[in-house]
């Protein structure tokens, strides 16, 4: 299994809430000490992930986040082996511009770039970008976008007349090799796009039995197109030497989740048209109780989803328990795990040094000495 860490391009902190650039929560000033997502801190995070043995990092995209391409270029200069899963909203730029940007970044990083093609699950976020398409139309545009990208990466002349993009390439350019495509989406239209174009199908951290069911379904969908997929999950992680200590840390996080913050977050999440986000919401049901009340599977905790969008579950337990649960996810069909912790810097070292070595078959990367200098 490959392990990747998370690069919080919108800010970081010790608490799950209030890690955006404003430093505000539903209660003004409650957690004012927030680490800004400045280039120096993100470089520090990238180096930490590399030194801790992670294969790469995921850079999320969003209207209030740093640009993922520019951030990758910055962090890549200070790392040697770290790979970059670069999230990118399909359709907000032309496919040819995307191919050009990706090709340049691949050459600059010596082939360390992967693309996480996203379609957008928040209508409000999309409108902020100037995109007013509805959910299904966005995915149909993504399908057309990826079709053109594949044609561009082939390096041959072509004419494309699609529903969203038109291209006429007489003299092909060298955009380099096609990078691996990571893709997430739980609706039927999204799953069809993934089956046609993705190399790695990403999911939020539902319990292992649910993941196994989804893996089986997506294998069948991909096979219908003569393709195979790899599978990955994004989750948070709260781990300490003992289960008691890990639960105490989860309880600390839970105590910071005020009823106002939970209510505000849940209202915002309900306004999203993301099917995957709705599945995550269904795990916790908006309930705010004890740590144990939010366990949805042994060592799988849904409490983070009360105040965070995206992946709202965490691996929770001792280092040994978390490693055991990771192996259960591997048995469910996963070969890629993307993890995040609070704060990301310190937790990268904790997980990389104390959890990953316990996982059988872990692709933990040993970093050359010059990479850590």
C-alpha cells in the first residue's frame, strides 16, 4: 500500500475547526492561533512528509486555498522524492492549457506529478469561480475535458467536437507523458467518468465493508470499458501510544466543536450537491455526543465530519490499532491511503515514524540523506 500525506493549502492548526485563513469560527476569536498556509510552512510540511517516509502529498483545491500548481512548484524545489497529487478543477481552464501546465510541472519535478481531477461538490464554491453548471453537467464537462486531455497527451493531430470543448490540433506539442489520474465521485455520472478515465479511484473513509462494496462495483464498471482501476481512501488520523491517549485527543477535539460550529457546518454541507459528502454526513447524522458514540466501525471515527467538509472520518486508536485497521482497508481492496492530522506537521512525523512501520506491505519511502539536508 502507498501512503500519502495531506498538504493543507488553506491553513493548519491544532484544532479541527478554524483552520481557514481568517482564523474565525462560529464564535469569533475562539481559536485565533492558526498557522497560515504560507510557502515556507508548506515547504516545511512537504519536507516533513518526505522525511517521515510518505510517498507523496495531496494538495487540495478550493476557492480559499492556495493554487495547487504554484504550491507544487515551490515545494518540489525543496524535496527530492516526494510525489504530488495535484487537485485541479476540470473545466475552469481549457484542456490544452492544463496539458501545457502539467507538462511543464512534470519536467520541473522530474516526473513527480499526479493529477487529482475534481469536478466540484459545492455549488457556492463553483459560482465563486464563475461556474454555474449543475452537478451532472459538471461531470459531463469533466468527461469531455478528460477526453481532450487524453488526445493531447497522445501527441498526434486530432479534431475534437465535444459538447463542451472543441479542438483542432494540426501540429501536436510535446506535453510529456500522461500523469496518473486520481478521481473521486459517488454519483452514477461520476462513477462512469471514473471508470472511463481514472487510474486511481478515490473515496472518503467509510467503514471497510462499505469500501469493499464500492471497490467491487467500480471494478465492474471499469471492466465494461476494458480498463482496471486502483483504489484509494482519504482519512484523518488520531493516534497515540495507547487507545486511552488517542480517545483523550479525540475528546479534546470534540470539546472544541461548539453547537454553533456544528450547526453552521452542517447547514453548509447540506447545501452541497456532492453525493460523497452526503454519504459522510450519514455516518454521524449530525449527532454530537461522546467519542464512542461517533465510532462507525472499530477505530473509525466520524466526529471530524461534524465540523469539516470532505473526508469526515478518522482512524482512531493506538499506533498498533491504526496499523491493524489500515491492513483491514488493504484487504478491502485499497492500495493507496491519503492521511491527514492536526496539526499536519507534527502528525506527519508521528504517523510516519510510529504507525507506517507496523503496517505489513507498506510502501514506506526511505529518503536519501541529501533530501533531508
